[in-house]
C-alpha cells in the first residue's frame, strides 16, 4: 500500500519526519496543535498484521495529546504496533527497536484522586517525561510508564512493566521490572 497520502496528512498536522520513513500499513499519528512530533531518518513503523510476525494487536499509535507535549523519535528506529502517547515528553534514541504491542505512556490517563477523576480534571493527570536511550530494545507487550529513563543499550523483556531509572546496558524484566543482568 502506498503511504504517500498518509505522509501528506502528517505534513498537514506538522509532523516532522526525515528521509526514508517506511510505513507498513497505516498507523494512527496525531500531533496536537502546539505540540511537537519529530521522526528521524530511516524509521520503520509497522502497523499491519503481517508486518511483524510476533502478532500485532493494533496499528501503531503515536499521539502528542496536549499543546506543548513532545515526542522525538531518533534515526533508525523500528516500531511495531506500539502505542507512544505523550502529554509531556517522550524521547526515543536512535537505533532503538520497539517490539510488537509495546506501550510507552508518560502519563496516568486519568487523575488518581477520586474527585478530580470524577470531575475529569485533565490538569490533575500525573505526567513525567520518558527518555529511552540509543540502541535499546523494548520487547513485545512491554509497558513503559511515566518517568522511566532507560540508558543507552538497555533491553526490556517481553511483557515487562517498567518504571524508574536504569543504567546503560541493563537487561530489565518482570512486573515490576528490575535489572536481571548487565550486558
């Protein structure tokens, strides 16, 4: 399927992308007014069922939700059926691979306090930036939560629930995720 029409739509919503962006299937990419979404050179975004044989449950979703939010995806990144959703900031370093159905969420989606949640007060939604270093690998079905910092070369195991700061070259797995090995 030709992705030229979708790239025009991305340009219209002020998504900045580099050379050789490869879209396999049609992702959901939404850049809110006043937000910044940049995608580097040689990025591959898999969004069709057969584009990754791990078995994708959904198309890739990349969303800057609020004015002022930012997503920066470095060069040579591969993304498969993942959700990358920012209310504040998500940075993904170059040469990083994001496995099938992973979720990278810099916010809680809803306020934690009952009254704020019942009143749907968006300003009370907890947010913290996420930074994923260069040369990382995020396994399928991993969940990267707000405030997470992964140093360069980290590997996140399949299905891990990740929160916190991790040194470079750490292998991180489990729920809650912890370092199980250093590379």
